[in-house]
C-alpha cells in the first residue's frame, strides 16, 4: 500500500493532462468552426451585395431604355443623367471594381460580350441625351437593351450558383468540425477519463480501507499506552506530531491542560541528557536513547 498515494497522484495528473489536452483540442476546433462560420457569413454578405448591385444595375438599364423610347424623348434630363451615371458605375463595379469577385463565375468571353453590349447601349443613350432626338434611335435602344439584359442575367445566375455552392461547402465543413469535436470528446470519455476514474475509485477505496486499518491499530496502540505503567511518548518527525500517554504526563508532573508540544518535552529533559537526546533525534536511524526528565525517573524512547 506504500505506492497507493503515488498512484492516486499519478492518476490525477493523467486526468488533468487528458482534460487539458481535450479542452485545448476542442477549443481549437471551436475556433476553427467559428472561422469557417464567419467566412461563410462574409461570403453570404458579399454575394448579397453583388446580387443586389446587379439587380439595381438591371433595373436602371430597363428604366433608361423605357425613358428613352417614351414619346417626347428624354422627359427629365437631370434624372436621366443621374440614372445613366449610376448605371455606368454599377457596371464598372461589377466588372472591374471592388466587387470583381462577380467575374469569377463567368468566362472571359462572356465578360467581353457583356462589356461590348453595355458600350453599344451606352453610346446610343449618350447620343439620345446629346441630340434630344430619340425617335430615330428607339429601335436601336431596344435592340441593344435586349442584347445586354440577357447576358447580365446569365452572369448573375452563374454567380448566384457559385455563391450558393461556396456556402454549402462551408456548411459541410462546419458540420464536419462539429461532429469531429463531439467524436473527440466521446473518445476522451470512453478511453481516457472513464478508465482513469474507475482506477482512481478502486485506489481510493483501498486507501480508505488502509486508513481504517491504521486507525484501528492506532486506537489499540493508544489503549495499550494509556493502560501501561510506563510513561510513553512518541514523535512523528514527518508530521511534526507529538503524543504522550497520560502516565507520562503524570510522571513528568504535567497538568492535564498542558498541551503535548515539543517545547514542553524538551524542557522536561534534564540538561545532562539533552545532548544525547538531540543527537538521537538528528539521526533517525538511531532511535534509542536513555534520558531523565524532571521527576527523577528514567524512560527509554
């Protein structure tokens, strides 16, 4: 049973190490999962921004074409210029600006075709704005707008599918990380914590039985000491605990209220015997010494 405390301490250290390792791994997976979630959320926001901009651009294209072919040509020149400028800007943002991710879903040929269709439609709209004579250009406006819109719709749909695919992959990765985290926790419980706790429980049970046996031995020792006619005392150097029997207390002339402490015992040892007493304590291998206390009676310890 001498190794039981070390076994318990080693088991507790292994549990702590396993817990720290599992916690670190779960924390790392949680952080990774959050990064994936944030990336997916950012991708969704970007997709929504691009699709919203493309929708705005499509709406402006239809508005400009409708305004151009209305009787009386350009009804509101200020509004027409504003819409035309925004239409041009949104197209540039989708094709070459900060939202260039839009072009990832499209081939270079499609992008060039869309850009050409936009330039043709733009030149006709600018000409109408400059000449204020739309009647001769109405058919051309409608023709170019009919060429531009389908190509824009095609690219928007292609980008939407790409964005949805990215989000789906992110969700699968997020789910995989979550399942991996649960699996690691389950494996830790099944193969690390549960066996260790069972072993510790058995060890603690044996320790309790040992402590109970030692308590019985100590009680028997106390009964023997108190029933003896000799004055007995005992000192545990490891625990710094001193015990003396009631007979020793009586023979040493100590009242019942005097505590069993080391200083009191040293005071009772006569000076001629103190050197031998202290030498014996300094060398635990030699535990036998004969000395006298202040009642002129001899005791062996």
